[in-house]
């Protein structure tokens, strides 16, 4: 439930602390290791980039470095899970789940083993690394697999909570993380529960008007959605924003209520619209609760080299693009 006291920074224009979601994951993994001795970490030659090195320093006897061997990363983790461990496997999302999708499917998802797959450096914000390293299909790959839970935290604090929660979840989990720093706008008190959506910006509370459009966003673009909603409110358009950190399983009840209250929906994601958050929401609403929709995301394109700012502009993921999508939905209601 939205609590303006816990989210006061959403209503202000102060400069927020900037931290990458991978940093929150690294801290969360260490905490998970402290809470449960069954937690082990396996990495594919990227311990510094994925922040797994923090776990390695704390629990060297529970860390395994496999080198550049993502298929083995998944297969070995499935075996460890079969014998009672809770393995976390880490690499860039382009390589895990990108390169080892078959091993994840066959050795982890099929057996419903509690392996936690962590895809770092996902999305366009990897920047100069270019198309080969910019995973834009990973949510689709993972949410289509039976038994798999898919989490996309919106900031460093939520990444920490998602990591700890994933440890306690009895089944495979995919956690999607970004490379670049982004605003930290949730607090330690902000609730997080797998499978539960949250309203992070209430158009009615902010503007006194019932929301005309609802934005459903995930990952670091949740904050951009909030900025867009705030700017629209100043223009007289009331918009609410839902943070959907769990892409699978969907909180269908909350999503349908949100669509009913708002009347039209804009989805926002740093991922291919096809197969991603946008597809998931459209599927949820199409059968019995269709509403006008617009999709802010990557539309059937590969990435390219550039700064995060340049790429967001090129692929239509800016605050201005979100505002344009909201106005299109509003006009169709």
C-alpha cells in the first residue's frame, strides 16, 4: 500500500543518492549467506562486476569460480541444489540466462530446483558494451519457463530485499539487475514481497484528482515513470504509478484493480516489449478486462553502443516518451 511518509522523496525534487541495483544485490547476498549456511555463490569470471566478490570475501569456502563457462554454471548449481544447497549463479544477463538458457530450462526449471539466477548488466544502460552485451530478451526467456519466478527490482534497496526474499523462496528465481547507478528512492521500511505489486505514486493523493491513466513499470525506469507522473500532475493530468518488481507470478488482482481505477495503462520497461512486462500486462488484462494501452520499451530492435542517456533517447525510454504515451492513452479513453 502506498505510504507518502515512507516515499516522501517521490514528491520532492531533491537530488537522491545514486547506487546500482547490483550493489544492493551484493549486500543482500552477503546477508542471505549470514542467515542461511546453505547459500553458496557460483560466478562465471565476473565476481567484481556482479558484486559477488563481497560474498567471496565473507564466505570463501562457499564460493566457486567457474570461469567463462555459463552452461556449466547452471548445471553445477542444479546438482548442488539437488543435494540441499541454495546456489546463486551470476553473470551478465546476456550470457546467463542468454547463453545457458537450455541448461537453466532442463536442469533447473524442469526439476524445480531452488537455484537463483542473477542477470547483471541487463538492458541498454550497459552503454558502450553494445548490442552483444545488452540483454533485452531475458525477462521473456525466464518468464516463459514453468516454475520460474522473475524479479526486477527498482533500486538498490529493493534489490537487497529481493535477494534475501529469493533465498527463502522454494524454487528457481531470476533476478534482473542493471550496471549503471540509479536513484535510491525506496527506504528500509518500504515493504517488499514476491508476487505483490505496489503503488509508488498515487495520482489522487498528489493532485486531488482521480487518476486518468496508470503506469506500470519495472526496474530503474520506475523512477522515470514517477518523474513523468509528477510532471503530468503539474500539467493537470492525474497519473498513478505501479511498481511491478515481480513479473512472474503476476499480482493479477492488483493489476486488474489498478486498470479499473485508472482506465488506461502505459507499461514501461528497459526490455523488448514483446515477451516482457508489456506482454505480461496485456495478457493479464486482455481476457476479461481490456483497456487502452501503450508500451514504452524496446520495439523489436537490438541495442547499440552509446551512453545510457543517448540510448534511452534513441529507444524512446525517457521521461518525455512516457508522458507522450500517457497522453496517447488518455486521448483514446
